[in-house]
């Protein structure tokens, strides 16, 4: 299992468009990807679950990756988030 934290810097937060991009990026991996914010968690491969987290600018989320390609998935998703959010 790999885990990393990321603080959202997009002024609008993790709204529909960036949530869709993140879901697409997470879906490219076979590993299970879960995002956590406070007591809430969501499957990062489901758009409505990610949007339901209502992550706003300057909020920190934790991303947990578990599965056969977890090393590549964690590294790829961390890079994706840094480049896009």
C-alpha cells in the first residue's frame, strides 16, 4: 500500500472537470485508488464519489493506492495532481 497527501491549489477546488480528469487518470491503473478527506473516503475511479467529497482549494486530501501496480500508480497520480491541481 502506498499513500501520499496533496493540497489542492486549483482556485475552484476539485470540481467536475478536474474530478473527471483525476478519475480518468486513476482508472488507468489496476490498483484500487481511494481519496480521503477528514472522515470521508471515496473510490477515485468513480466520478460522483470524487465530486461528492467537495474538496475545496487549500484542502488536503490523502490518496491511498493498493494493488499490483501501486508503485507506478502512486507516482503517476502524484505527478498528475501536481501538474493539474
